[in-house]
C-alpha cells in the first residue's frame, strides 16, 4: 500500500479549453478571467463563463462582482455551481502568483491558469488550500 496521495484532477471538455484559449488570446496583453461551472462538489467542468477583468491589467485580474453574482445565481438555479476560476498569465508561466494564492477564495475550486508566455498556450490547474499550491491533472472530457 502506497503512502502517496492521488493527484487531484479536473475534467475539462476540449470545447471549453478552446473557449478559454480564444478568450486569453483575444484579451492579450491583458489578463482574462472567468468561471468553470459544474455540479456542486464535482471535478467535471460543464461550462465556461467569461467575465470582465475590471482591473484591466497585464499582471492581475479582478472578476466583475456583478458578473460573478449573476453567474453564481444562474448556476444555482440550474442545480450547478462554480467549481473553478480561470485566468491568464500573459507574460509568466501558468503557475499561481503570490497574489493568486492570497486571493484564492475557495479551497474546493480548481484554479486554472492559461499561460501565453510561449508560442503555444499552456493550460494548468491547481488547488490552493491554506496557501499551499498543488497541481491538478487536466483530463480532456
């Protein structure tokens, strides 16, 4: 029996990853952001909802609180929930920054970051719990 803990994972449909990449490239050089929607407690993303980055910044994102509320209420009305937040890193690796860690609101969420530093976008997912970062495997759904 192994003492190793299984790596967390998130299932994201190829079409959703395509939406995320398209948004990131459209918004570049500014960071983009949005939410993954799925069943409450699930690790399967069913939808992606883009949000306006009210920070209008190349180095940070701030989700428009009105859009956040609208998306959350719409998901709840359909028996779904926000299961993750997505944003881009336009000039750095797709790894949570100290700001990302400090502002991570929900330990159950997946924190998906798409990096645009290289020629091809790179998407990675993390869990952030009590300031600790652990990478989650992305499974194409």
